[in-house]
């Protein structure tokens, strides 16, 4: 009987596990714990938030001991940062943040992510801070959006920083100063001021130092970390998340914008090629998608489009290069102001999303040179004599198929039979040349006479 009960109990346990009613497996005694590795490098975007949330969900489902985030960011979107912080604060799995590797930074939006960690650590050569919203050249946002808007954004962001720091028992006063005064500190200073918990020069060192620490979580209360010697399982991004991260680079978006307009312009110059137009349309689609990931100045985009329009117009309107030069100038200026660093929805270190000079200058000039060359070719073709239609027949050679005189004869011209007249009699089989076209009748002269 006892044997039957044990068998029934085993079957029931297997059945419950199969339908998902048994809790996720945890690491057995004597087995190295598993930690899910997440890497965040570059601007914080909607794709980053989606990646974070998926990682926490995976760690919960697989019973991982913790989520380990390697962070190196200049800042990013405030909405995405709030989503990440909310996911971290409500995570049933402890989240460890390491600002690394060597030389890494947790700038602007990265400050909030670091403060929200259950255990926050930094590489000895990293830095954290500068969470105040600024322009690309370091000027205050008040110069662009006004003092009232700047104060409103600053107060809201400071309250956000205080809330996160207080929830994790970190230095609330410093968190507010990072927003209001844009202070930034080294790892040693951050540890001394209780901004972070540890300084570690590798993730392995972080896991060793974090082992045994008691963390307080919103959903499960206090929890003791057991992560020493843990196996780090990398959590890869999806194709969509990788694409969004790729498009978070303003240089990529600017290049896609320029290449897209170039492809469309070439299609205008040579209708029917299809490939340049299709490629250009795809590049523009990706560029517009990227504009939803990073802040883009709408006026600058319109300026780039106007520049391309001027370059296209150069092929159809005689401006002696004025329209072409103006188009190149518009594209260069538009590229210079492509990124809207004054957007109140973003937090950046000064120049974090600046476009490289190698994109601002050589690319538009090369693009303008290509379009001007095409415009010159199109203009040259337009100046050539017509090769189709009635006017194209003037000067063409033919052969008389019957005697030709003031009364209509017949000639063989361009593979067709035409009625022909001549002021002077022309015998059959004589080579003639067309001098005029009147409807379906051509006027011809003997080829020798035409030469004379």
C-alpha cells in the first residue's frame, strides 16, 4: 500500500510540474547558483527597457539567484528609465548593477538604474552622476525650453531620484544633488558617500563580495544573497531589441536618412531603376524608426529634405550650380542640428549623442557630389537632339523604293515605309536624306545633294 501511495505521489508531482503548478526549480545544494547576465551599453531607450523586463521575467521563471547588469551609459530616455526602475523595484529576483568595465560611466539616466539596484557596485575607474538635463553643449535646458519648464522638469526628476534612493537606503541628498547640481563622483567617492555598496574590478569579485548580503525587496521582503562562484548565463537581446539599440546611435540614423534621400533622388533622376528607390525607402523607414528611439530635431530633418529637393531641382532647372550648392549647405546644417539635445524627455551627458564630424561633413558633401554629377548627366542628355518622334527623322538617311518627285513616292526609313516628296526627280534605289516631316509624308533630297 505504501508503495502505491509513493507511486501516486510521484505521478501527481510530475503532473503538477508538467502543467506549471510547481514553483520554478531553484539551485540544489552543492550546485553552483546561476546568475542571469545583462549588458547595457549605450543610450537607454525603449528597447533597453524591454530587454530589462524580459531578463527579470526569465530570471524568475528559471529560478536564477540574481540578475547581474553590466552598465555603461551616457543617459537616455526618461520614460524608458522609469520603466526599468519600476521593473527593478518590483522584481522578485535580486538585481545587481555593476558600472563597468574599466572607464565605464553611469551618466544621467544610469544614475537612477544604479540607485535602484539591490546591490550597486562600480569598477574602481568608473564614475557616476551628472543627472541634470542639459543641451549638447552643456548649457541648461532653460535656455531652450524656458525657466518654468526647466524648473518643472528638474523638480520632477529630483523627486524621482530621492524616491529611488530612499527605497534602497542610499544617499538621498546626493541623489538630489546629482539632478539639481549635476554632480559626478568617482567609485571611491560614491562608496564613501553611500551611493553604491561595493567597488569591484570584475563581476566575479562583485559576486564574491555580494555573497551573504541581506537585501530588502518590495515583493518578497528580506533575502540573503547566495551568489559566490555563480555561473553567469548571458541573456541575449532579441532581433527587435538589437535593432532598436542599433538605431539608438544618431550617426546611424543620420546616415540612413542621407542614404535614403540619395536613393529616392537617384530614382527621380532615372525612373524605373527600382533598386535605388526601394533601398532608399527602406533606409528612410529605418531612419524614421530611429527617430522614435532618440530625440530628433524636426526642423533639421526638414532642412535635410529641402537640401535633397534642391539637388534634384538642379537637374531640371538651370541654376548654374546655385541650387546644388544650396542643397549641400542645407544638408550639412541639418545634419549639424539633427539630434535634439534639448528634449525634456531625455537625460544626457554633454555631447553623449553628438554626431561624428565624419558624418556631418564628408557624407553630405559626397552625397551632394553624386547628385550634382547625376544632374549634370541628365542635363547633358536633355541637350542632345531628339532620337524619337517626328523631329528625330530630320537628317535621317533612307532609300528610294520608287521614283520620287513633286508627287509622292516611297522610301524605306527606320524599318518602315514612308511616303516621300522631292523638289527634284529622284530615281529608284537612290540614297536620300530627310529634310522635313509633314504628318506621314517626308520631304527628301538626294544624299549627295544634301551633302552639298
